[in-house]
C-alpha cells in the first residue's frame, strides 16, 4: 500500500490493547517520542484515509498505546489494525543532518565507485530497519539500513551508497 502524496508515515497501528479502545502502535519516526503531543493525524489503510485525533499516547516498551477520538472499544480499534499513521509532509521536522522516508524516494543507489545500481523506493515494510530499492531491470531489493552490511544515506550528495556485493547477493 502506498502512502498518498503529501503525507509521511510516522507510525503503524498493530492490535487493540485492553477494553477501552486503545491500540498498540509502532513509531517509525526518527524521534522515538513522536507520538507525545501529536494530535491531528491521517490514518491510511487499503480502504482509504481517515482524519482523526490522537487523544492519549503512552509508551509501552518498544510500542505505544494510542487512544483516538471516537474509538472506545476493542472491536472498533481492531478495524484500524495495520493502518499507517501519517502527518502532512510540510509539518515534518527532520533531524539535524538526517532524513525522513519521503526524502529517500527516487534517490539513486550507487556503489563505492559511483556506478548506479538502482533507485530507492522508501522504507521496507518489514520488522527491521531496511530500504526498498529497485534495479534497472525491475528487480526489487531490500537493503539493511543498520548493522555491518548497512547501506548509507548521504543527503548532502542525494545518494544511497550500497555495497555492490550485497546488492548482487540480494538481487
């Protein structure tokens, strides 16, 4: 599922928590406290989009427990499972020297010699921090963004550097 133009995903909803309509959420923002103080959001699902307000956000280990305006029971909360929590791109603050997912889209992926391997599509929808990219032949690749095999995003040069051996092994 694609995030509509002009929006940036800052989280993803999981399953209901408890009986009062709370729902577990994963923070996808560079700012782990992103949900504190966040109110107006857009939930994006395969069925469309919905403007809604977060009325309560509580950290719960690696996940958050969110409460939304008008959602008061687990059955209604379950209907939101899997939704992307989005905000307008114009309201997103970037970390000093950093980037957000929207900045990655269509950046060239190059090797150490500067040869183009493909282009970035955005973050991968998997449990680890990874980048989706596509080669010139249309083959999609998922590259790690953390750990010893991680590719490196260079926003000053507007490229993603990837090890050619890793690219070849994954494509």
